[in-house]
């Protein structure tokens, strides 16, 4: 049994821990702290006799991060902080979430958790999901091919889905050109979901005006990327899963799933080989695995 | 008919506009954009034949500000911003709202709006309200005299009530000494609700660790106040009502209440003379009226 914790991934030790697991003849089960196992790290571990389970224990952190980041972009508290340093009493008005429209691309556990919080602020949430059906957590659910027709309604677009198996960008030049001017983009998923060159062109026409990016391809983001210094780009180092509550949540999940394993019960969120990508990526990206 | 907008108050023009209103012989009704008319500005205007109504149209702004400010204190995004300036890939973990306990002192429109949003993040909310009763928007309601016994449970304490008619601080040395170490205090109400000397002593023992202050006594905050440079204090210039959506909301309310006035219908949130304080304050504080 092994636990691939977020800490190992954050510390860049994912690949080394993966090597150890792959070399361990007795490994029967690996619990990952990550929700998205669509990075090459996991594939070599999934051998006959070895089971891998994903986790949704980072969901809460990520949803809180998204709301915190959008509220910050809307309220610009750094302007108050700057005035405070100067002992200056300077007002500024700010954007409100009330009445905004959000499109959440990928309506799994993370998308739903983001939607629940955004809706408490009076936002309308449109979820984008492959499978049809209704969903009480969204005001509307649409299919991925409807995104380009509907994205112009969104004040906030949140990417919360796995990477495309073929590595295609969901936000390509065409979709970016359909975004609402002045809108905000949040990526807490995979860097490969965005065509970065097209995003830079979009930012120059405020489509979107602000890009809150927590995922890049590759990771860490290259030191010479133009994203770092762009005034419309807010960068965090694949850190949105970093809420302190996750430690206890993942430990509890590990114990629960261990009991299930021992009892021969089904393991929730177990991953199959066909869920995992075939192609490799530079080791640096493994650090980003959720 | 007159509309005392937040903009007039923000611009420090409240007193001058008040003088104009007081001098206007034909004034029949003043609509204030503020919820709390417990500042001396309004008293001289409330003469026979003149009616004054308060508004809850700033509620949304203030509730969004509170959540934005607490999430920022919990997530410390300025550390990511600093790393971004250095093109550095530096993680940090952050506190989560999930599982926190909030005590909201004053459970009117603003308190309820704060509670609704905090609960969507998985927070437990205890409201403090003079009148007993139940309230679906709070997990529990307590009376003001229970605050000192219960405040130690709160990770976040939000002040959202009018000033005490006698000017007493609700957060005095005794109550501050009962706060939970490491907790966060938010004041979006009246500066007079906090004993600032006792707060500074409290901050030195992390009771609270962080004070998010949007209201002061007097206002503007004196340039030599020790609050400005305290590392645990986050200052905004009575700006939490500054959401852009309020302009349309207050205009709609003005039109609705004007129709009611013309039709002889009752005016909601009409203020009586006994609701208004007798004592005067320096004119600078009028700027702070909500």
C-alpha cells in the first residue's frame, strides 16, 4: 500500500516516489491525493496486481482558491494595501460576483464545488459536461461542442476538466475570440487546455481581461515565459490544491480505502489503464500532478 | 425628494449635501444609500414633514468584500504575486474556510448575506442578535450577552451591527481576551464597536491574529494611527460598500420608493427620530456613513 500525497507532488518527488512504487514487488494499491491522474506518472505503476485510486480530497482547496482568486481580481485589494502603506484613505469601486455568469468547463467534483460557492454569491453557473443529464448544482448543463456558441455569455470561465487525451487545447484561438470582452479566465486543471499564444493575443483585446493560471504545460512554467510579466495574468504554481485541510481528508480516505481493500470491497475512484495517457512528458511536469 | 448616494458619502460630500437638504424647504423625503443611519448626519434632516429611508442595497457589496478579504487573509495570494514578480515557482499552503466557525455580530441584512456565503464554503455560522427567534440563515442564534462565553469558538468574527447608542465598544479588552488565538476579526460596521488600544494588545497575542478593518472612529483614520503599519491589520477606507452593482440597485430602490411615496404607501426601512443618535461627531466621520 502506498499514498502519493500532494506534498510529495509539490516537492517534485512524484517521479522518484513513482520509481520506488514501480520497483516494489509487493505493491498492491496506490492511493493518490490527486483527482486527475491524466499525467504519465501513474501509467507505469498500473501493472497486473496493482490498483490505483484517485481522490477528491483536494476539491475543497481548489474551489476556495478559485473563489478567492476571482474575488481578488474583482476587488483589487492590493490597491487598498498600497494605500495602507502610504497611510492614505483612498476608495475604489469594485466588480461584484452578484449577477455574473460563470461557465465551468468540466462539471465533476471540482466544477460542482466551484459552482456551489459561486451561486451563493448570486452567480448563474453553466456547466460543460460530456455526458448529458440534469444537475441540481448548475443552472444549466451544456455539451462541449456548445462551448463556442455560449462562452460569450460568461463573465468567468473556469477550466476544471482533465487534459484532452490528444493534448488539444479547449481554449484555442477560435474559442478565445468568442469570449466576452473584460471576462476572467481561471485554469485550475491542465496547462495543455489553453493555447498560450492565442491567450496572449486574447489578453491584448481583453478576451479575457484577466487570466488566473494555476496550471501550465510544462511545469514549472519556464522562467522566460511572457505570462510571468503580463499585467493581466495572475500566476500560482499549481498550488490551488494546497489547503491545509487536505492532510486530514486524505489520511481519512486512505484509512477508509485500506479497510475496503482488506475487506475485498470495491474501491471508489479506481483508475483503469484506459484512463491513463500513453505519451510521456518531461519529468518537471510530474510535479504538477493533482 | 433627495437621494444620498454612496458616492456623495465616499466623496466626503455627505455633510454638505445634508446642509443643502436641511435648507431645502420643500424636502419631503430623503433616500439614503446607507443601511446604518446611526451617524449624526441624518438627525437634523428628520424634521416634521420630512421622511428618511435607509437602504440594504450595499448589502451585496459588503458581503462580497467580507468573503474576499477573509479568503485573502487565509490564502495569502500576495505571496504568489511576489513570486510571480521574481518568475519563481514557490508553493505555500493555505487555510481553508471549510469547517471554520464564524460569529456574525449583528444578524440583519448584511449579517445574513455574509452567513449565506460563508456557509456555502462549509463554515458554521453563529449569529448574534438582540431579539430571540430562529433564523434559517444561521446555524445558531445567540444573544449579545452570550458573546463573551462563545467568542472563543470563532475562527472568524464579523461585526455587522450599528454602533452602540452609548458609544460602547462591543469588542473591549475583556471580549478580545476571550477570542480564539489565531482568529480573524472583520469590522464592516462602525469603528466605535472596537476598543483600538485593546485590539492592539490583542493582536500582540494573536487574539485576533488578523484584523480586517473597514470602519474607524473617527474617519478617515488618523494618519498617525498605529493601525496603519501593524502587520496583522488590513485596512480599507470604509470601502466595502463600493461594489459597482449598487448604482443600479439604489436607483431602482429610489424609483420604487418614490412610487410608494406618491401612492401614499408605507416606505420600507423608514427611520424614526429615536433611531438616530443625539451626540455629534467630527464632520470627517460623516464620510463613513453607509
